[in-house]
C-alpha cells in the first residue's frame, strides 16, 4: 500500500453546511427567469462550478445564454453573503483536521467554488491554520468531475496524487478524486447516502465524526 502523506478536502457540503445556502441563492436568481429549481433538481448539480451549474439550467430552460455571466456573478455574490452571515461547520470538521495534522500529514483544500469564497469559509470556521494549500477550479479549463483541481492541489503540497486521501461529499467530486488516483472518503448528503454509485469510494461515512485515520489505513491495505 502507498503511504498516505496528505489529505485534501472539498469545501461546500463537507466542511461547511453551505449546500442549502447555494440552493437559496440559485432560487433567488433563477425564479425571475422562470427556472423552477426544486431541491431534487439542485442536488443533481452538486459539485459543479457556478458557471457550469448556470449553463446546465439555462440550457434545460432555453434561457438566453447572454444572461449567464450576470447570473453566475449574482449567485456567487449572494452565497458569499449568506455564508458570511449564517454558515456553520459540518459535524466533525475540527476533530478530523486536528487528527490529520497531529499525524503529520499535509492538508490541502480543493474546491469548485471561487477563491474569494474559500477565504470567507476558512475564516468563518476558524480553520485557516490547518491548511498549507488552497486550490480553486474557478479559472481552470475544466472543473470537477475533471481531476485537475486535485492534481494541482497535490502538486502545490509537494506530493504525488497517489499519496493523498481526499474527502468529498458529492459524486462529481468523488469522480474527480478517483480520476486523480487518490483515495477517497465520501460523506454524502443523507438523501443520497444509499445510492450505489458512492460504492466507488474507498470509504463511505455518515459524518466526518466517524473518520479514524488509523482505521482507514488498515481498511485500504
């Protein structure tokens, strides 16, 4: 077994309970355009960058694509403010970060969200000190499920992707991590926890509170 040297975390829905806030922001922007975005429809797009999320729903509802850049900007602005005001950590975040750091592993963050949201989240949760590297797919050619943001994060940490364990909550994110040849721990939203597609993960958890680094190392040998 390759030694695990680094841990890389997704952000939205994994470290911070932000998916309901992203949904609220999308509804506020989409409603005037006639896009009826239900929670179930929103969930199918979790893990995508905002521009891909908007493009997806504009295509489905035949909305003028010239309006897309403004919609992307407005959704990002609204969610940044919502998270700044009422964002909360997911259960087990501090515990798992402390456990990993105390075992001498480097820690990175790789997200589809804009860089400015990374700053809001890590400062809101008081967890900046745990991370050596922050990587955003915002300006990459491809976002998740493409592996580039995870590969970039590993390179910035100075490690090979195969020595990383990634923590994700979405299917798109899990595919990105596995495509980068990383081990992947997935903590899906409760509504999707029993979906067979998440069996592709190396470890499936109900919460970050359930993660144990030593036990994980034994499970993947």
